[in-house]
């Protein structure tokens, strides 16, 4: 009897959860502080406005004009090879890292 009740309990459809309620929309800032003035009575957080601060800079050409030598390491019964290359797609050329895994089968 208990088994039949448990089977029926699994077949009873459950109502879907209510849709999430959106909270109040915050108004846009009316005034933007353009300079850092530490002498004011308000609490002011000053920060750098440098968009390129965390960008990766180009490394430049490799030493002696030669690309770095390929790297080879043993991976189980096979090998893994890594090398630097340059690939062009649609007229845009960029540096690429090529990895080849060779496993005997």
C-alpha cells in the first residue's frame, strides 16, 4: 500500500514556481564627480581612469629574429609538441600557439 502511495505521489504534477519579481529600478546618477577632491566633507573614492591598465602589451619581435624553438615532452606512451606560429585569417595576422598530441594506438 505504501509503495502505491509513493508511486502516485511522484505522478502528481507540481505547480511551476512563480516568476521572479523584479526589484525597484535605481535612478541614474545625476551628478558625476570628475575630479578627486579630498578636502570635501563627503566620502570620495578616487581611482585611475586608465582603460589600458590591464591590457596585454605586445611583446615585440623574438630575440635574434627567430621564433622560439618547439617544445617536446613525453606524455604517457606518446609525445606532446608545442610551437609558436603566425596565422592569418581574413587579412588579420596574429601569433598562435600550436599543440600536437601524438599517442600510439
